[in-house]
C-alpha cells in the first residue's frame, strides 16, 4: 500500500463477529461433579454458565465461525485479506498455526498468517500487531481473531479452576483508514510470575512430570493472580489515558477481559465509570481467554450499545503474566 507524503494511516474496525459452541454447562451442573455451588461461583466470579466445544470441534473451528461473521459485517472477502493474526493459547496443532488452518478454510491463500500466544491477553496483543502492520502501510485489511478451547486444558476435577473457563471466539476486521480508529495499544509482560498461572505441559520443556496421557491442565494461584491483575490493569488504563492526553471521563465504554466480574468492577472504579458503561459477558461464557474481549466487543456492537464514533477502552490480563490495552474510536 502506498502512503501519500504527510498523510497518516490508521486502522479502524470494519466489522466484528463471534461464536460460542452450542453446549452450555451451568454452575449447578458443575456442582454435581466438583465440590462447589452456583452461589460460590456467581458471587466470586459473576459466571453463570460456560460453553464447551463439542468433541472434535477445535479452536480453529470456533475462530473460523467468528471470522466469517466479522468478514460479512465488514463486507470483505477472503481475497481482500492481507494478513490473519490469531490470538490463542490452545491452538489446534503445534503447527501449522491456527491462523494458517483458518486461512485455508477461508480460501485466503497467499496472505500472511500467524498465531500470537499471550494467553488471555492474546487478542489485545494480536490487535496491536495488526494495527502496526496497517499503520506502517504493509497491510490494508487484517483479520484479527481471539479463539480458544480452554476446556481441553482444564482439570475437570479441580474446583479452583474448572469453574472459571470456557470455549469461544471473537474476531474483528481491521481496515486502513485516514480517520482514527485504533489510537494506541499498550502491551506488557512479567515472565517472572510464570508459576502463578501456567500449564506445565510443553514441547521443548517436555512434560514437567505430568504423565504424557494425563493431559495438559491450567494451574493457577487464583488469589495472587487476582491481586496482580487488578494492579496491572489499573496501571495500564492510566498509561493509556496519559499517552492520549485524555481524561477517564472521556471514555464511552470499557470492554474488559472477561475473567472475573470483581476484577472488571475494580477497573471500572479506577476509571470512575458506571457499570452501565462496561460491557459484561462473563456471566454467559466464563473466561474464554483470547476469545473474551472480541466476544464482548461483538456482543456490544451487535446489540447496538456501542455506536460508531464512541471511544472504547479494551484491556486484558493473562498468564505469563501478560497484559495490555487498546484505545480506539469505533
Ligand atoms: O484470565 C486470566 C487471569 N485469571 C484471573 O483473572 C483469575 C483471577 N482470580 C480469580 O478470579 C479469583 O481469585 C478466583 C475466582 C479464582 C478465586 O476467588 P477468591 O475470592 O480469590 O477465592 P480464594 O482462592 O481465596 O478461595 C477462597 C475459598 C478457599 O477456601 P478456604 O481456604 O477459605 O477454606 C477455596 O478453597 O474458596 C474455596 N474455593 C471454592 N469453593 C467453592 C475455591 N474454588 C472454589 C469453588 N467452589 N469452585
């Protein structure tokens, strides 16, 4: 793409989509298999139910469904795509990337395709990568997907984690525009906190004492993660506003990572924002990691709550630790 001297290119959201697998599992259903209750899960997390992928249904399948909805909303075809970036920590395969698998299904052969693994911050990281490619003029149209099948790495006998997670995907089509869309993105990580939220099964690091057939599973010190997440998100929302010379009251919507309603409420308090201006979908699907922000965004746009021209703050926090934000005018 050529750029006229002096002109600036921004990336704007042209369309969004999302997809949740059909099967839902309520808190009461979970309480039949582990020592928990609907009351505990709702009061500590805000989650009422989660969706689980069917046998054989993969992250790529969910991401593909979200992608075609986003492309339809944006009015773009596979041939228009210059790049596909998928945020996921539960890829279909070690390789090819889930982005390549989705590219093949879309028939978008030839465009660049890659996965970004930043755990629950995967979508915000992927959005930031796509935004940079558009701003520098290397891409005009980028499909950004956040998709996960966390149910495959949840220990369903461990009540401290199994009640939290679910499967789902969301997607946006970003297009180059002379008007501002994404104003800034801010990404951070702290790898020293690895052991507070991780999955010990690897490739190069081997199985870390986990029996190969016992399966990978999420291990989390929930309360430590909670405290760190609240502080990190407070800091990144302050950083985002400062970088743009904006006041917290300028924001129209907070579209947060959907992990825990209490974390979302803490960020809203920091922003002096009424919960009426916060998109909450965690009750419907639990923590879908990279899927959560684009799922919430798509829900908000399709319901008509988020309108063109409004200022949106997206944020996420996840394993790594990783965290980040994106400020954009829709
Ligand atoms: O997206 C990636 C980032 N991840 C997150 O953001 C998750 C962050 N953490 C959290 O959301 C919360 O820490 C949890 C929801 C995981 C836990 O809530 P908490 O208020 O921090 O509870 P806790 O871990 O301090 O546990 C309180 C009690 C414990 O019992 P005792 O020791 O007080 O007797 C737990 O054993 O709740 C118990 N407990 C449960 N009880 C019923 C833990 N899980 C359950 C459960 N049902 N599912």
